[in-house]
């Protein structure tokens, strides 16, 4: 169990599986931040790692330049899983809604 802030959490086992599978490294090296919302950029990283999506150099969005997860966002676009929050923006720091998450997962599973 690499995280100190999920001890006793109802989903501690699931969080540990995500870490062991390489899908997450947490919000810090020792914390998962289990009650914090997920940003669209973090969600992109989870999906790319979880589904083993191919990397892409395509720069499809104007608002993710130099973002920590820019390559993951590009991979999500190249895989047809996202078209962005607008035709030219991904909105990487915006929280993912449950409806958006459903769409992203269905597209990931269908690809």
C-alpha cells in the first residue's frame, strides 16, 4: 500500500490495484487524494495507461500545450475517445462529470 491517505478507506483495495497496475501514481508520491475530484487531464492519463493506448505527437488542442499530461491527452484524441470540450480545447483542469466519464469509458471499451 503506497499511499498514506487511503488507510481504512472503503476503496483502499481498488486504489492499491490501480497503483500496482501502473494506472496511477497518486496525487503525490505518498498520497492518492481519494476524495478529490479527477481532472480531465488526469482522466486521460488513467485511460491511456489502463487501456494501453498508443502515444501520439498530434497537438489537437490549444489549451494543453506544455501540460504535464499533454501526451496522454493527444493519445486520447488520436484514439477517437475525445474530441475535446470545444473543437480546439480539451479543458484539462476541468473536473470530469459522471456523464463524461461514462462516454469516455464506452469509447475506450469500443476502440
